């Protein structure tokens, strides 16, 4: 195949009205609004509405949307009981993927109705945080804390996690993180969601496929790997030798590099400030260490490999979540808590786009490089006539 098409880079597969990335200028746009404007002025609920509906809500619409989200937060009791039967060391992303898929059994979707899909979207956005935190508490043998409908999406997540109403400053930090992670055009998990939706599978099926895609370390799993790296580095003095050793070994520095941004990821700029603020508040060293990782990686990648590389969203989100007291392996589930708003918008767009060209079932071509055994193809050999492989 043409190697420039590997990983579908630069191949346009659909039209979208939801978000856009300008990789050269480091800009991210949701429905026409710059992400930096939204982080300053909006909140997660309003941003989720914007992603789903193509415009900002009126006050009444936002109040109604918030109330519907708050009403839908509880997960079925059966599901909570079922979680209790899982192995306690199961990965939270695996649990999330399974329980989001299981929501399909509770909320049937008529795939022909766009309004029904909006209802499923509300259920998805409202219930993903409850699933994440319920699993966190169950695996630690703690009692599940029911959601508090009076709290914002961000505050409620922290409340269900800790049992305490959060400090408003921490709530605001999480709210900004949720806005920043809510959508990112055709990234791997969103494309997975759209691909499944293109078969007319339901919202929860498409979202659970997206969660599977998000779990990999080259996508959402990177922020967990970043925190592991920071803990391994531990001190400012260790940063330089550690990074140089990894680059010399040909290993990747997590949180650095991006398939689309050829400059600073705008989300990393905001997260860098949040990390700095939390480091000041908590007295922890992780902002300083991360900043040094950034500088050394940029310098060494340029000097040793001639490659320009910049921080991506995961570099500073790792320390932000850590300093907020969020368990490390909830970093990626927390990414899903936010990104499910974008997934839902994309799933609805994939199924119900009205303007031509309408999306179609995804079915790319592959370049077969296997064997043919001559023009007639291979001839089937009965099992008892096949030789055993030689063990060398
Ligand atoms: C995200 C990522 C997959 C994008 O990669 P990409 O733009 O498709 O670039 P490629 O994977 O083709 O890499 C191009 C070159 O840069 C190098 N590179 C890219 N990211 C690197 C990183 N984080 N650390 C070290 N080298 C890196 C590759 O090794 C490759 O070098 P080579 O040509 O000598 O083999 C990649 O930057 C990466 O693996 N980053 C770390 C994981 C991460 O943080 N993911 C979260 C993304 S939001």
C-alpha cells in the first residue's frame, strides 16, 4: 500500500460540524468556538450541550439539560451488584467498557429516532462518571456514594469519589479539564465510535468500542504512563539522564508528540497552567519535573533525531489529576468521563447527518500481501497430511 496512507493520516473520511483542529497553529475548535474561550467562560455541561446541539443553549435550555443529566446519574442497582462480582484487580477501563456496553440492556434504542439518541446521550454522559466511581469504590471495598443532583458534573464526580463536597477551586480545575477533553475531531476513539455507529449499532455499543480504543497507551492511556514516568524519575536531577536514556533506547516519551499538532497542543497550554497552580497549592514537585521533561525532550529529540516535538494533552493532565488526589489508574477513565460528550455527538452525527455527503458504512480497502500459492490459490491439505512445524 501507499505508505503515506498508513494509519489513515491525512485521509478525509467524513464531513463533521463538531470540532476542528488546526495542527499548524495549535488551535482546537468546538462547533466554531475556540477551546481557550470555552475554558475561560463555559462549563462542562454547557460545552456538552454545544457539542450535541451545534449551538450554545439558552438559560432555560441549559437548566433543563443540567436537570436531565443530574436525574440520569444513578446506575441500575443490578449493575452495582454485578460490579461486586468482578475481580477487584480488574482494570477500570475494562470495567467501564463492559458496563457501558451493558447499559444497552437497560435502555433500548430505536436507532431510527434522533430524539431517542439524545436521550441515550444524556444517559451516557450522566452515567459514565457513576460507573467509574462506583467501580473505584467497590474495588476498594468501600460503599458506593449516590450522586448528588445539586452538584455540577465536576463536583459530583469528586463527591462520589471521596464522599466530600470539593473545594470550589478544585471543582473548577476539574471542570476545565472536562471541557478540554470533551472532543477532538476524528481521534482513534471517536473514529471507533463513528465506525460502529455507521453499522447502525446503538449508542452504548459505539461508546463502549470507543472506550476500548481510548484505553491504549498511544491514546488515552498515555496520561497514566506519564504519571508512572514522573514517579520513576522522582527528582529534578534524574530528568535529564532518564529522558536521554529513553531516547537513546528508541523508547517514546509519553505525553510528547501528536499525530496532528505540529506545535504546542492548546490543551497542554491550559493544563500546564493548572498543574502550576496545583503545585503551588499542594507543594508537590510534579509541575517542575514535568516542565523539565518537556524541555529536555524537546531539546534532545531535536539534537539527536532532528525531530520537532511538543507536549500533548497528556503531559500535564497526569500531574493535574495526581495533585487532585485522583488515583492514577482513573486518569484514562476520567478522560472518558469527558470524551463521552464528544463521542455521543459524533455517534448522532454519524447516524443522522442530513447534509450530503451523508456518512456511509465504513469499509476501507486493504492491500493483501499474503500468499496465493499460484494462480489457482492454495490447495486445502487434510489435517492428518499436514507436517508438524520443525522446532529449531
Ligand atoms: C501520539 C503519537 C503516536 C503520534 O505520532 P505520529 O505523529 O504519528 O508520529 P510517529 O509515530 O510516526 O513518529 C514520528 C517519529 O517521532 C518519534 N516520536 C514521536 N513521538 C515520540 C515520543 N513521544 N517520544 C519519542 N519519540 C517520538 C517516533 O519514534 C518517530 O521517529 P522515527 O521516525 O525515528 O521512528 C506519538 O507522538 C507518540 O507515540 N507519543 C507518545 C504517546 C502519547 O503521548 N500519546 C498521547 C497522544 S494525545
